[in-house]
C-alpha cells in the first residue's frame, strides 16, 4: 500500500476506483465501501484509492466541540493496509480546504487530481463548503467525464445503523461489546509503559501504567475491563485487567490507565504496549478501604479468568 501525505507529490493514477471520507474506526460500514472499491479496481485492472483526512474535519470546523478519534492516523493506515487497499491519500484538512465550493471539490479535486473511472460514495456523504455537495451533484459533474458514481447504502447490525458516532457513544458508556460488534474488531489503545505510584504493587496487583502521545484518541468510560495485551518480543497470549479512573479509594484526582497483566512478572518500563478491549466488568468506584478494594480486584480477576476461558476459540 502506498501512502501519500502531500497532494503535490501524488502519482498519476491509472483506472482508479476511489472513495472519500474520514473513515474513523474503519468499521464494518466502512469496510463494505472499501471491499467494493478493491473489487471494482480489480475488475477494470486499475487501482483502489482512498482519500481520507487528517486531522478530523470536525476538529477544524468546530474546534469548540472536541471530537475524539477511534483511530490514530497510524492505526487507521494499518487497518487499511490489512484490507488490501492499493493507495491512501491523507489530505491535510484545513479551514481553507473546508471552504472549497462543492463544485470545485468534485471537479478539480476529486476528478482532476485522482483520474477516477469509478467513484464510490458512502451513504449520505456530503462534501464541500457547508456540506452542500451530495451524490446528485457529483453524478451530474462526473457524467461529463464518463465517470461512474456508486453509492453504498447504510450498513446495519440488529437494525442499528453503523456509524463512528454510535461507536464513540458506546465506548463513552463503557459498552465495548457493542462497540466491537460495529467495529468488526476489538477496540485498541497503544502507548508506552511508564512508572506510576506503584500502589497496585502494594495491593498484590502490580500494574503497567500507560502513557499516550495522541490526546485526540478516545479513551473509553472509567471502569475495569478484561483486555488482551500485546508486548513486543513476548510470545503467547497475554490477558489482563485494565483500570481507567482516578483511583478514588486513595483520594487521587489524576486519571490513570493501568493494566494488571495476568500471570506475568517481567519489568517492561519504557516498552510499547497495546491492549484490546474484550469486556466491561464494572465502573470505577471508591471503596471504604484498601482491603475492600483488594477483595473487589480478586473478584475482577476471577471474572476475567472465567471470561477468557469461556471465550477462547
């Protein structure tokens, strides 16, 4: 997969089949569109092209209403690569770009820059200044160039329309099972292991504190989760209990994200760590004593062990 992050350096595409969007989450609905462009490109001996944006357009258009992303840019690119996309163009989204008129966007940006034979649009996709452009405008302009335009209908699971907004809502409520179902994979967080207060060690549950560089990445609701853990150079499956919260039992106020890795005793400070959310156990809460917290953590551990055994394929 070729990645282009500068519109001035993109190559001349041949028989391209393109789609455009933010693709935050690369969820099941997005994948329907992506599979379509890959298949169509093979049929015409061309190449699949995804045009996406960074940062998220809403961060530029509505800066007072922050949006948290389901993927970092690197995570998005990794997901797109696993799907077999030929080319990804990462458009630096700016206020100036957002003010491009819809007609200009369709003709001079989409058509003349990417030389498409087919353009595939997601359900209800809008483009251009004030989101005035739609599939009807695009079809009228594309017809002059004999370009085919196709629209993919909304994808649903259990009568619930799949959208990045719905997935964000689920994660913000701790509903990782529902979010994972719409994503088509387990929601992930990646970061570096840093040294914390080592409170967990005194309780018999030593934890790895996670640090993140990307402040726009969505952190799920405070609470305790069953997670799968990935560390470089460590073979075999690792699982753990991930805690997100302020550690209210100890009157702390700073939010921490820390994972207790089951059956693991290696020192991993400074190492990269990735976790996948498998299941929500309980909300974060203040216990009356450290002893009560230890009892709860033992209960969490037993739940996690049983969950892992019952869900292993």
